[in-house]
């Protein structure tokens, strides 16, 4: 059978008519199959789908109407014609009632037959098209429904708040985050919601809804939803267009910006501290220079010299502070170039001690350095580790008493290389101890007023120790002394070493 | 000439300010922390107080000023500040902070003298 040709079944017990019709239709380009009785007609008509069937009304075994019914039951789109020599109004009605496309009175002319068939096939084509559209439409509806649930799931699962309001000010879509961020409770879909929104946001929404023209932009507002900076949100309202280009409503996206706000606050606090610390020496030097340059002050040369020297001291400390700040910034941005190698902590501390000999003698300090290991080794950057211990040694000397002691004890346990720096200095009060690692914090009392420093040393130390995954402990008693314990991890170092070796083996 | 108390924890500022004011014939007393500052004011009853806002803590100066006013010390106060207004810490003369004048560091001798004379003059008029 040619698949491209339209197929027609002829069921007729009259051989001449059967073959004549077949010839005629084949000439017209149809693929024609014939059956000489009802039984054969049903068998053929229900085994393959024919485009059309011409069925004789009166056959010895079965009625043509029955044959037609069976075929249509199986293939509803097969166009069936009833051919009858007894054409009457009643047969016509009966045939069409059971599903015939039309009836053809016998005898029929070729033109008559072809016209009927072409009409019938046209009808079939329309039916098939309709069926296809219907199927497509059903599929699309399913897809839309699926899409909608999927969209809802997505919207509900995002951490930003989403709230869609129609042009009447009613909530049409929202997710749990939106309710949480805007402190909305018991909201129903299609409920008027504008007056429940925070005032600033409500105003923003009204700008869109009350505008006579379509505003093609988004508006953003920051809202403090809870006191004490506990919840800050940023709401962005955007217009949603209707198909005709007018405003259908607005979509509001609400972001939690609490953490950002906190960082912003810390940053401005830090900037404010830095500015103050930098400005203090500038103010002092400025004052001295103004005094010296002011002829009306009549400063003696000695006084002028004194002020110049004091200015230099202040500028020195200013320079130190700026350098420390640059170091902190480098550490924060992780732009410091590290050269990690095995360091002997004992050697490092002895070297540092040499640098402080003069100060140690001046205070007549009793220095004692002990180590449980002959070579206490740690993998780190020489500059950083030296800086770390220099800070503690320098503090242990600066804040010590005349004839005091400074004891350094290095011990290694399973996890850490522990270096203890114990001084017999002025010590700290508990409150002072808590602030020790804050930037610019310096203990201020009658003992410390002549001790200089940037207030950044320990905050740098803390950053160095943190960067090696170490930790630090402080014990202090006011008037008696302070003990710092620096824990540098050895296990981590060993692990790293193993990894390197393993990698090397694998690559070989 | 007047008696002026300067309370500031920066010894350089204390010395420079003292020198400027003594050169104009004023008598100057100084303290470098809030406690001593309170004491010298009570003991010497100066005509004017110059007070640094930030000593041990960022608002030591404010608290000391409030303490003066609470204890009926109405001596005019010039507050030294070194924190720029541009970074959000905006100080102004108001009820909360009972001072008469703000001066942002650094200050030149001429400015200091001018502010001091203005406030002393105003005080005498009152």
C-alpha cells in the first residue's frame, strides 16, 4: 500500500459495481481495497484506518449500517458513505444518524461519486485538524498548570521576599520570606494590602499605582524592620505590564541587608577611630609649628627646639601607625607574600631579645628563656612570626616594672607549639583585658601614660595568629603581671606536609 | 585676666594650649584625665574650661561636661573635638551636650585666643 495515497475501502456484493468503482477511484489516485460482503468489510475496515469507506446498504450477510457502525467504532474519522439503490429520505436520515458522512443513491455517476468523496475527505481533514488542536491545547493547559506549580515552588523557596500587588492594591502573589521581612500576618490572596505595608514602601507602591502613565523604572527603599539593627531590608518595586501595555500591578522584591548594614556600621566606626587616631598627632604637631612660627609668642630657642623634637616624636608615631594600618589592610586583603619555611622559634626569640638589650638593661629586668625542645620548629613566614613575638617581648618590657622579670617558656604538645610570655608588669583589669585585641585600644592609667604605642600591635598579632589557625590566651592581674600564651598548630603543619608527599608520590 | 582649665590627655596639646593662653596673660591649670579634670575645676573655680571630647573613651569629655552641669558648675566650656563631622559623628551645641563652643582640632593659636576671648567676653556680659 502506498502510504502517501489516500485509502478507500469499497464494500459491495455486486462485483461489477465493486470493480468499476475501484477502477475509477484508482484512476483518481486513490489506493483502493474491496470487500465482497459485510464480514470481509468489517474485517478490513477495522484492521487498518481508511480515509473513506463506500458501503453498500444491502448485503446478503450483514446490513451496511452495521458494517458502518463497526468501522466507525474503531476509526471514528473514517468517512463513510452508504450506497443504496433504495434511496429514500428515511435511509438517508438513518445512515447519517449512525455516523455516515452521506449516502450515495445507486446508480451514481463518476462525477457524483468523486464530488461526494472529495467533500467527505475535506471533512475528515477538518476533523483530524480539530483533533490535533484539541490535543495540543490539552497538553498546553497541562503544561501551564505544571509551570504554575513549578513557579510557585521556586518563588516560595527563594530567600528574598517576593510580593506582587495588582493595580487595585490587592496582594496576588507572595512568598513566606516576604511575609517575614515585612512583618505581615494572616494575609489572604486578593486582600487589599497597601495599608499593611511599612509606610515608606506603601508610598513607593502608590507612586506606581496612582500614576496616570506607566512608570518604566524601579524604586528602592531601605527599611529598618526591627530596632537595634536586628533586621534591615531593601525593597525594590518594579512595574508589571498588562498585555495592552498598561500597568497590571507591581512586583516587590525584598532583600535582607542586615549583615551588610552591620558591616557598614563596623566600617564607619573603624574609619572614625582611624581618623581620630591620625588626627591627634597632626593636631599636636600643627599646634607646635604654629607656636614656633608665631613671632608674637617670643619662644626661646630652647623652647623652639623642644617643640621641634616633640613634633618629631609625634610624627614618628604617626608614621608607625600608618605603617601598621597598611599592614592590617594588606592582611585583610590577603596580599601579603608569604614565604613559608621551617623556623626555629627559640632562635627567633633570642634574636628579638638581642634587639631589646638596651631597654632590658634600663629596667634591670631578669629575663629567662626556657624550651622543652632543643629545636622548637614551626612552619611559617619568618617576618610574620618575628613580628608576632617582637610584639609580645616589646609589651613585656614596656609594661614591666623596674627590676621585674620576663619569662618565656616554649613547650610542644600533640597539637600545638605553645609559647608563654610572662611578665611581672603592671597587669590589666578584666575590662581592659576584654578590649585588648581591639584596634587602637591601649590601657590608659597612671602607669601607662608615658608608654608610647599605636594601639595596633595586638590587633595585628591576633590577625597573624588567626591566619595560622592558632589561638591566644591571656591571663592578667592588675598590678602583678600578664601572661600571654601563643598556640601555633603543629598538627596542621604535619598534615600539610603529608599531603605534599602524597601528591608527589602520585605524580611520579 | 582669666583663669582657664585645660583638660586633655594629650600632653603636647596641653603644653601648646597652655603656652598660647599664658602668653596672653591668662592663668592656666591642666589635667590629663576626667577625674583630675573635675577636681581642678572644683578646687580652682576657673572662668573657662577647655575640654577634650575623647580621652580614655570616645565620649569621656561629654560625660565630664554633663557632670559639671549636673553639679551646678556653669563655667563656659570649649570642647575640643578631633573627629570630623563628615564621618557621621556630628556634634552640635544642644541640650544633651551642655557645652558653649566646639573647636575642631587642629587649632591655631590665633583661633584659640579668639574663641577664648569671645566666650570670656560673653560670660562677663551675662
